[in-house]
C-alpha cells in the first residue's frame, strides 16, 4: 500500500506536482478517517478535520470540493484492503490479525473498523456498507475455496472487526499490554478456521 | 434476566406501583440503548428517545431526571451480561454466539455492542469502558481457569463483538440469511477456543 490512492480524490482532478500538496492531502484523508472511526459523521466538522490534519479548512475545500465529497472518498476500503489481504491463504488469518493489531497500535484505528460507524440510515451508510461488502467481505470470499465462501468470509472479517473494537474502542488492557505476536498466535486460528476449506 | 434492573434507574426513586410506568421505563431504556448502539451520544436527543419509546419527553425527565442520567443508566452492562454468561463453561462459546445472534435478530442490537459507540474522549466514554471491563471482560475472566484469563476473556469477547458488528452494523447478507444455528456451529469454536484452558 503506497498511499497513492488516498492522495487522489476520486481521480477527479490532476495531482499537483508539489510533494507538499500530496502530503497535505494524505494528512487530510488520515485525519478524516481518524475522526470517522470515532464520531458520527454529522459530528465531524471541516474545522475538526483541518485542526487534526494541521491544514486550513479552505485548503480542504480546494483539494476535495466539500465535506461530503471528502467523506465519500474516505469511505473506500480498496487500498487498505490490498495490504490486509496480501498473504498466502494458509497464513492469511495470522496476517490479517497482525495487520489489524499493527494498524491499531500505530494509527489508533485499522483498515476496516470504519464500518462500525456506518450510519444505519441514509445514503452515506448505504455507500459505506456496499463498499465494505464489495471491497472487503466479497473480495475475501473470492480467495476462498469450498462451500459457503461468502458466509465464511463474513465470519473471518467479524473476528477481525471485534479485535479492532476491543483494542481501539473498548481499549482492552490485556490485549494492549501483551506482545502483538502473542495475540496473533492466540487469535489467528479463530480467523483461519473460517478461511480453511471445510 | 427479568428486566427489573433496567426499570429502576439507579434505585434513586421508589418504583411506581402502576405496571404502565414500569413498561414505559423499560421502553425508554430500550429506545435509548437502540439509539446509543447507532449514534454518537451527542446526536441523541430527548425527543428522539421519546419518539422511539412512544412516550413524551417530559415523561422521560420525570422518570430519569435528565438525559445524562438516562444515558449513564443505560451504560450498565450488568443485567444483560447475566443472560450472556448463563451457560456451563464448556458450552459458553456457543451460548454466547447464540445470545448475540438472537438478540441482533430480535432487537437490532446485542448485549455488548454498545461499547463500540463509546466516545473516545470525555467522562461518559470512560464510564462505559470501565463498566465494560468490570462487567463483561473481567467478569468472564473470573469464569476461566488457566493462565492469561484476562487476555483470553478479551479475545473471546472480541469475537462476539465482531459478530455483532457484521450482523447489526455492516449488515452482512450471508450471516443474516443463514440459519442461526449454522452460525453457532461455525463461529462458536472461535469463541470457545479462547475459553478452554490452554
């Protein structure tokens, strides 16, 4: 994952040549994801995003047009999931657990936890859920062999999401205190059990 | 779980004799939990709670004093967890998975998913997290034998929380379509694996 995707909002406008602009865009997207993982969308202000990203609100408007367009852009799971799924199937459970933990420990959120904040009603929630299905669970399902691949993918992803909730939202003291690889060893099989051909 | 706990806010005032009052209180708590499982606290208005519960906002104030007191009351996991943990240890994984699914299918949420909506900052988030640890994960840990009971309890609860996220928030089409006992059979071992003495 090289971050390129997150720096080009929908490919709608040509990327500025200056590296500063790319860095600012990436910061804005990162800040938006951080806030989306912690607050209802309606609570997130342009100013809050700007403050967290260390830029001005007008710069956000310049790059992304408006708040809704920025939010829609951050609702895409595609590039995050590239890295999440980047392992051979027989080690994918452990790899995904490690990815979630590394991301939680480093960034305070993980590649898929945003789905927990999808608004139940309204178009934006539907977009986020549709993206999640197409880009996360159904994409994982295409990797699996054997019957009920769609269900097994959902259950594997469920285990990952729960780990993110306990680590990042409930802030479980035990899971945060122990060595990351200890959790990978203990929890990886719970995920892998859904991935292996029954 | 007889619902008594949820009908007496903090025991602060004597319970009205009339059954209607108890029913209204229970409806108010149920509506508040429903909304808390779907929205940031700051987004939840007294009117929204009243509308959902089918009562008037003044009635809520009469029973619970103010919105914050009502929210604090609903932040208690104790009574919900009684039923969640009500099974012998060797079948607890399947029982808890079944509890989450039954509750999701029937109520649109489950006994523990509210923790996913804990605000990261501020006193109310801290209360919810502290309650969650004491009343859910640490309470489960006291049931376990062998080393690292606290960590294993957090990981078992993680798997349950993730199932609630996929079912209730991501609305996974596969997990919602299949027979509940099929999911219990597939996912129960992922939870039980953390509970069994290593």
